[in-house]
């Protein structure tokens, strides 16, 4: 199925369920509004699921890895081989995202969206999408072909669809890819119109000279490609990454099946902007897990109208900030369905005592 | 054992473990600093435990309930009988704190610190401390006797000690008590010196007239009792609550056994201020779970030098904001101990690529 067909299948959220959940939340045994953002989350989840009977089901973090030709321009503090090495580490279960996922009871699915040097011994534990052996250098030419972009997005849709058929009810999209904060910043500047100089951050930790170089590369690439901010696929083709396409596909695929997706940091944010351009109906299915310290992330969240659940100064990627937010989302769903109402509990409602 | 003896037993945090954990955190397979506040948490936990081998063990939320004579002054939106009714609901497992604790894998211990109308049928599932049938009205006389205050604190110490002997490694202190935001605001004003008018909030939701009344009551009570801000027990005696004394004791008892305590909202914050006055060594053992919307809470956190992990506009109490932060604390501990280092993983370190 083409990504366009999936995009057209995303239903609007259920306004009746939203209204009914707002009413239910106010009947639970707590002062009105005292669960704060958990109440808003419960309402959002009801709208997504189209029911008050919320059950997040299996929680899954999809970590998509891809390499970036633009790494050759000296925009990252780490060599490109680290992408494949980290992919192997995810598959072996020893990276940050594995530990956090264990803590919150989530599974990790590792996707090779297209790394330059795939790990030899990790094949069985890695989903081999492999759109290509890394993108082309987008300072000189488009990062990928139109066909590659569609392939990446459609692979993400299929992965989400399969996971949901397998019981997943809460997904997160995370990333790994040396130089991908450069790709993400270019996407975010192209789509939001934000000034690329002010939104470029240090990524994994480039020094001052590296930061200047990142800014130059993004400015020159945007001048080269002359992107239409409304054309999400063209932006992905020009300055995107295979893992970013897969993540955008995860979001579309989940929304088409009426499941929420928690987005991670700046790379997932860039993927969300692309997903939002491909299918504006996806937006109410997105939950922002956290606010990254990368400046482009706050611009992205504001553009999408998302308020993050966590703000812990993370900037690791891998889905870490999304997975850490899973318990908050799960708590909201459980509170809304399992807490007793004042009537069920036989607890006195508000009196005139304070009046 | 008296609370003074426990206070004297709280060891300073382990500076060698702190330094060693800082070093270890920088060797893990991630860009330096990219786990943000989780790295600081891991360092704090190492200092508390005196080892790099962190294990949070059993997670327990202690919910202490108590009634307040000052409720007679019309400072709450709910009638006093709700305290006992909610105690029964906690014991039956249907309140917000029960659902959140299930979500994060924590146990709930319910303590009747001294409610006016204890539930008849919940005895077996409630720890009966019962310092008294609610405090006296502190607008007219001290809320409790010196002996009652010591009894409440020492009960909390004993509960923490028993839980830790039983395998608990991460505790939270939560509360229930109609009118206890009035008590908490009085404590916070007395100890921090903050202007009581600006820090008083709506608690469970008093209207404008109720808010004016709360401010009057606190001002008059502070004028009546003329408290020494350095004398934590005297503040507890004059304007405190039995559940607040128990919570302060939980903090002292946990610290004496080198275990961290996650504090909840404004009531737990008031208890932390008292614990801090009784034993300044307790402070590095405290973790702020969240920032409540009650204005007095931010004043309290600033006074204690604590930065909350969550900011979700909660103002429910019961330990909800603390329990929601448990996965973050647990993730920090697990990441620090279970993630592989660059050397263990065979992943390339930073190159000169960005320079």
C-alpha cells in the first residue's frame, strides 16, 4: 500500500469520545483538574481510540538507524562507523534505550533503515529495511531519490501496522544516525521557516568550529535545494534521512490504526513535521515525550502545537525521552478507566465549606 | 528510639561514590551529558547508597492521612469526612495513587496518622498510627502537643525502617487530609519566611471567598503562635498535622538507612522543611518528584534547593506526583549500572570530525 493511501485512511479523532471523557474525568475521586496534564492526556487518548475503554496494550519503541552522507562535511563529533556500532549495541540490549525500555516495560524494535556499515552479527535482531547504504551528501545533491523516500516511509507504515496487529497500543519513534541533527535542523528550518542559524545545536557535542560548519552546511543546502515547505516528501528527499522517513511512516501507520505515537527529540520532531505535511490528520495522534536541549526541538514542538511531558535536559535520541514518558501516558489511560468516581466510592462531593 | 537519635544517625552522602559515579557516567555509550538530569540523579543516588552498584529495590509509596481541626474554619472545599472516606478508598485500591502505583510497579502503604472518622472496614489494610482523632484548630490553639508531634515523627521513622528492612529501596511520601494545604502553607510561611498571602493556593479548589478566608486564618495563626523558623518540631506542634509529622519521619528514617525519598507536592514539601529543620543532613536524600500548581510548593522547593523532575500541573497529593517520578529515578539507577561503556561496547569515541 502506498503512503498516500495510508495518509488518506487516518480518521479524525472521535469528538464524542473526547466529550464523554472530559465528563468522566470530572467525576473521578479527586478535586476538579487536580490530575493536570494527565486529564488532558486521557481526553486525547479517548479521542484517538474512539472509546473511554482505554488500554495501551504492548508498549514498543522503534529505533530506526540510518547514515548520512552529510557526515563527510565534518558536522558531527563522532565518526560515521558509530551508527552501525550503536545499532549492534541496541540489538544486544546494552544501550540507554534498552535499559530505559526495560524500566518502563516496553519492547525495543531495532530497524536498519540504511546504515553505511551494518553490523555483521546482529542481523537476526535487526529489521533490515536498508533503503540504501546511507544517504548522499545533501550539501551537494539530494539526500535520496523520490523512490527511496517513499520506500522509507512505507517501511515505517508497515512496521507500525505489524506491531499493532501484534498487540502494540503505544508506540515511540526513536533514532540513531551520525550527523542526523544536521539533517533534522535542515528539515525543521525548511518546513517551519525558522532561521537555521538560531536553531542549530551541538548535536552529540561538536565544538565551536563544528557548530559554525553545521550552520554553513545547512544554509548552503537550503539555498541549493530551494524547498517548498508544504511538500514533506520533497523535503525528505532533499535533506532527510532514511531513519527519518521510517519514523514518519511509523507515525502515519499508527494514526491510521488509531494508536498514539510518542515522539522523542529533535530527529523524531523532524520526522513528525514531515508526517504532518504528508497527512495533516496525523497531528492529534502525536504526544511529545520530552523537550530536548537541541534548540530546533522547541521550534518543532511549537509548530506542531505540542507541549512536552518531560523536560530533563536530555539530548541523546534513541527514543529515550519518549520511552521515559510512557509511564505518564499509561498512567493517564489507567486513571481514566480504573479510578472510581465519587458515586462509585461513596465519597462526599464538594460542600459549601469553603464558601 | 527517639527521633533525635535517628536524626543524628543520618550519614553524610558518600563523596567518593559521587566522584566515581561522575566518572563512570562519562564513559557510558552516549554523548557527554546527553542523559541530562538522569546523570545528576545517578550521581545523587550513588552518594546516597555509598556505592556505584545501584539497585532501587522495592518501590513504596507511603500515604499518610490525618485530619485538621482548622477545617472548622471553612478553609477547604470538601467536608472533613472525606479524609476517612479517601483512606478507605486507598485501602481498597481504587484511588489515583493506587492506579499510578500499579502503573509504575510500586506498592502503596496506607497510614492512618490520625483521621477524625476512621473507616470501619479498612483496618486490616491500614497501618493504625492514630496519634489523635485529628489535630486541634490551630487558629485557636496549638494543633498538637509536643508529645504528639514526636510520636508522629517517630511513627514515620519506624514505618520507613520496617519497609527498608523488608526490601524497599525507593520511598515516596504522600498525604491525604482535608484542610492540610492550610497547614502546609502555614508551615512553609513559618519556616521559609515567605509572605503567606502570596503562597496560599486554592488547595482542592476553594472559591475566592474561601481563598480570602485561608489567608486570614494563616496570618492570624502565625501571629498567634510566633514561631521560631529554626525549630521544626515547634512549627509542627503549632500549625502542623499528624500526617505531616509521619511524612517527615519517613524522610528521616529513610535517610538514616541511606535510602532516597521522593517527595510529592506541597504537603510533602512542608514535611520536608520540617525534616530538614530536625536534621539538616536529610536534604541530599530528598528528590522532588514534581512541581505542584500550589504556589507554596515552588517556594518550598527553592528553599530546599530541589529541582522537580516533573511539571504536569498536578495538585492532587496522595503521593501521585512522587510515584509518577519513580520510573525516572529507577531509570537513572539502571542506566548508571547496566549501560555499557564505550570500551565494553567497542564503540568508537569522539573523533576530530567536528573540529
